[in-house]
């Protein structure tokens, strides 16, 4: 008899039901699962969460539009509430930075998330006044830099400086090598018994 395969999402939903007060026996009767299966999922909750995050991370390799389930969002927001940076979690899981940041804003009700719909450009006709208003809005929001954005910009600048310094070191090393060769060549041309 083949064993049924359940999604990680389903397993975590069952674990959540137990953690929210339902008994194992009750959930087992309602779902047709064995209490031993449910117990093993409860015991492996951390591993299941890690698997769910890995599944979300691996979705970046697909071409379809990414949709993350609520459990992934919940786990990501919890990690940020526990002190991890949005940038670190975003980079580690391969979820776009702004997506993670929006989840945090919506979840913590700091401010409502604005959905910006971008219409087909062939249908867009805007006046010069609307165009200027849009440009000023974009410029105003571009000035609202988060600490993470500032840090990333600083890191990029430092990386550029390091690359320039490495290039200079390489050029200076080439000059040193040429001067050594020239010194050896000149040394060979000078007679050994100059008196």
C-alpha cells in the first residue's frame, strides 16, 4: 500500500490546529490521519518550517508569477519581529526585498500597503500636469531612504572603491615586475670588473 504524500503546508496547518487547542484524537478523526502521523509532524515542526522556507526559496527558479502562502509570510514576519533585518531574510530566502517589507508593514499595521496598478502603456494618455505630479511623487519617495537602503548603497560604494584599489594594485605590481626585469637587464650589461 502506497503512503499518501501531504504538502508541507498541510502538515503545518495540522500542527497549528493542535497548537491552537484541538486534541490529536479530534484532528485525527476529522482528517483521517493517524495520531502517530500527527505526533511525528508536531515533533518535526521546526524541520517542516525549514522545508517550507526552502520551497519558497526555490520558487525563484520558476518563470511563473510568485505567490507565497500565508504560512511563509507569517514565518518571514516572525523572523523580522525577532530582530532579523528585512534585507537578510529577503536575501536568504530569495524573496524580493520590497515584498518582504510590504508583508511586515501590512502585518504590523504600521501603514496600509498601496497597490499600484500599472496599466498597459498603449492605453495611457496623461496630461503634462499629471506627468509632472507623477515625477514629483517619485522623486519625493526616492528621498525616503530606509536604513537598509542606505547601508546597501554604502556597501556598493565600498565595493566599487575596493575594485578600483585592486586594479591599482595590479597595475603597480606590473610596473614593479617591469622595473625588476629592467634592473636585471642593466645589471647584465655592466661589466663585472669595473676598475
